C-alpha cells in the first residue's frame, strides 16, 4: 500500500510541470488583451525605446519560453529576462569562469509595454 501511495505522489509530481516555484506581480490597474506568444520579444537587457513595466515574474527551473508565455498572457510587448542562480563546479575555484558559468536555475522576467507617445 505504501508503494502505491508513493507511486501516486510521484505521478502527481510529474503532472504538475517543470516550473518548481513561481511568483508574479502585476502593476497595472486595467487588464490588457493577451497577445500571441510570438508577438512578445525576449530581451536580455532593457531596450532603448521608452517603455513602462507592467509586471514582474520570477520562476525557478523555467525557460525563456515560459516567461514569454506569461508576458503574452498579460499583453506585454516584450519581457526582459535576467538569470538568477546557476550550477557550479566544486572542483573549480572561480565560479564565474568555470564550465557552468552559462547556466541558470531561475529567471526574473520584467514584462514591458512600449510607450506610444
């Protein structure tokens, strides 16, 4: 019986998706219409164009695509993605120069709307 319960719990874990933790904060009073996911730009730094921040997302074990999808659901023009955390090698002294320096275990996404003035 204990094995059956453990099996059911394991199945439930896999069915919940691959995003381990997520937090969202929406800043506008009004709701914007959703956009298609391919209409939302994914940026690694803030754009030169004027914009307003409409939301922030934080997700562990997610992907750029996940944050882009969240931004599209709230009508953002783009999402600025920042890497948080990452893997590291215990055998290498300088973490920023090791073989895992390009890995991320979490992301912060800032959803923006371009100003039309």
